[in-house]
């Protein structure tokens, strides 16, 4: 009888240890999930607060044929400023990355930051006319597309 009681106690202790182990794993997993959700929420918040739009007229995207430059205008439509330099954006035309030759902050020419409502000009080395798909991607991963005629 003593051996039976001892085995029941051992079994009870084993069940408690297994339950504690499982609870520890679940607690750790829940914590990691909540941290990752918080990080994703911060990333989404940044993307939503740093938004922009391409504001070119799709019927007539300007081009300086003598300089070999196509001009893309963007406007900061987000809540936060956007750093506006040659390195802070990527321009893709018809699936090919094109070199940015210059960026100009048109609302405040002395600044390299687009504040909410400001307009900037991106000059790219592209000298082909016709209908093209132009995609502008910011360094924070936001992208906008315009399909238009480069005149």
C-alpha cells in the first residue's frame, strides 16, 4: 500500500512539473507574439504617417530631352516629414531601376526634408517618350505607381 501511495505522489509531482513546463512555454510564446505584434504595429504606423503620392499629370509627364531627364513630382501626404535626397527613393520605370540624378524640394528649396503638404521633384536619367509604368519607392518601403505618357 505504501508503494502505491508513493507512486501516486510521484505521478502527481510529475504531472505538476509537466503542467508548469507547458505553462512556461505558453507564457514565453505569448510574450514573443505580443512583442512582434507591437513591432509590426510600429512599422505600420510609420508607413501610414510617412505617406506620399505621385502628382504628375498622367497625360503629360515632363521630360527634358536635351538633358535626358524625366521629371517626377511627389507630395508628402502623410503626417511626418520625409527625408528627401537622391538616396531616400528608388524609381523603377517599366520594371527597370533608373538612376536619380537630382532631388529638389520645391516648397522650401533650402531643405532636404519634405514636410506634410510639401512637393518635391525627382529628376531621373530616362529619356524615352511614350506610355510607361513609373514606380517610386521610399526608403521606408512605401511605393506608389503612375502609368502615364512621358512627353
